């Protein structure tokens, strides 16, 4: 069983923690803890190998550019038909040299 740590921000604590823990249960992860607001502590658990997966509600809640294996609940949620999109399409432009 893969260990995971849940990372949440205080201002979204209850809904995000519940969604992230449900996500972990659905994917068969063993939740070793919920870390609130301290991204460095979550990263330390990942770097030490205690929790190879960090689960967060959405990418906007984590420190960009410093990601181990981070899974986002927002990317796993089905969207309501006709509802607003939760994620944006990214366009990547390549130069002729590539």
C-alpha cells in the first residue's frame, strides 16, 4: 500500500481535507497525516520517503516548481455537464529549433 500525506490550506480545511482523504481511499493510499499550511513539512515527508505521494485539492494550493509526486483531487473530479471548467487547456508553442 502506498503512503500519502494530504496537504491543505487552513482557509479550505474542511472541504479539501474531506475530498483529499476520500481521494486517497478511492486510490488505495494509506493516509499517514494531514498537513495544514506547511508545504515544507509535506515535502520533507516525500523526500524522506515516508509519503511518496502528496495529495492536494488543486494546484493553486501548493508551492509551484517544488513538486515531488503530487496528485490533485481537482483533476480527478468529474465536471458537471454545462458547468464551468475547473482546469484550463495549456498551449505549448515550440520553436523551429525543436
